[in-house]
């Protein structure tokens, strides 16, 4: 059966379709490259030029001057202390992990959808 299927194939048409497929793919890729290059050229012409790289000049090492550290206010210290205390005490909300759904059976939609309420 497989031999009959292979015998019925017109190989010239199969190779022609394969070549057309590859040709279309490569043509689209080339067009995409040209479009991207064109956008790159247009962005350079409009004034969005890449910054020029400046020549690096080595300077002698300078010791950094110690900057005074800004101290935290009393409110900030209290907030940090409270957060640390609660974190280490494992204080958190207790949750039951139970979802409660209360159903109101007296709605108008309930009567419309349930045939036993229709009279």
C-alpha cells in the first residue's frame, strides 16, 4: 500500500512546491531585513543618533569623602520595631479556610429557571 502511494506521487510537483515554500520564506526574510535596515536609516536621518563614545582618561584614585548618614525618625524606628516584633511573634490573622455561600432561593431568576415554581 505504501509503495502504491509513493508510486502515485508526482515528484516533480512535490519538489517544485518544496522549492516554492523555501523561496517564499527566504523572500519574506529578506524583505524583513530590508525593512529593518530602512527603519534604522530613517531613525538616523531624523536626528536620533547614537551617542559617541568618549575617550576614557584615567584619573588618579580619589578617596571618597564620608557622607553623614541620615538618621531615622522616632516614628520610623517604632514602625520597624513593631514590624520585627510581629514577625517574630507569628502574629497574623486566623483564617478558617472555609468559604460560605448563602443561597437566596426567593429571587425572581430562581423562579424563572426552575420549572416547579412556574404555575
